[in-house]
DNA sequence: CAGATGACTCCCA
DNA sequence: CTGGGAGCCATCT
C-alpha cells in the first residue's frame, strides 16, 4: 500500500489540527500519531514551515515533551493561557493535566495513523 | 548523492 | 539548573 504522502507536513498539520483547545501535545506524540517515519524533529520543522498557515493550525498546542516551550516569542504561552491551559511556577505546561490523549479512533482509522503509543508515565506523576 | 539546516529528545557530567 | 554530545528525519542547495 503505497500512500502518496502529501508532503508529510500536511499530515502533521492535519493531526495538530485535531488537538482540541485547552489541551496540548508534544512533538514526539504528534510524530508517533502521524507515523510513516515521522520524527519529533520533523514535527518541529514542519511547524516552523507553517508561515502563513499558522492561522489554520493550532501550532501553539504543540510543546516539548516536558511541557516547555521552545519558541522564542512567548506568544505560544499567551495563546495557551487564553485557551485555559494551566502553567506551573516554572512556566511549563501541566502535561499531566492537559496532555492530549490522541485523535478520535474513527478519525484515526480514516487517516491511517497510530492511536498513540503507550506513555502513561506522565499521567502517573503526582503533578496534581 | 552529500552537506547544511531546523520550533526535538535522551543521556551524561 | 547548565552545558555538551548523539540519534533521528524531511527538505533544500
């Protein structure tokens, strides 16, 4: 089954677009969902290539695995706060509370992507 | 094909 | 917390 792979980046944007407001995901998680040899770095690069498409893709909901924001402009944090995302004293997103669990299973089957790899360690952390 | 670049992640000191 | 290094991948010259 060879898929045309729409530049792959398009696929990344598609997944990011599924992240609901008030929740966040990490580059690695998005990469795993997209699959097809996608990597956490690729996701970051793809988002960097957004440019004019930034208005259609909630790129601000994608942060590093620790909940830290890599972008220089703190606009990302502002947008997340406006969506109701909570930050801790260190300016990191509370992943244990806002981490996106992945897209809908039906949507996933349609896009031929991975539901989401096993990663409950963050959920078990007593960050509450 | 090789080299350079880039919003990542993990490991060690 | 800070610093450095390695591994991974897509895209452009």
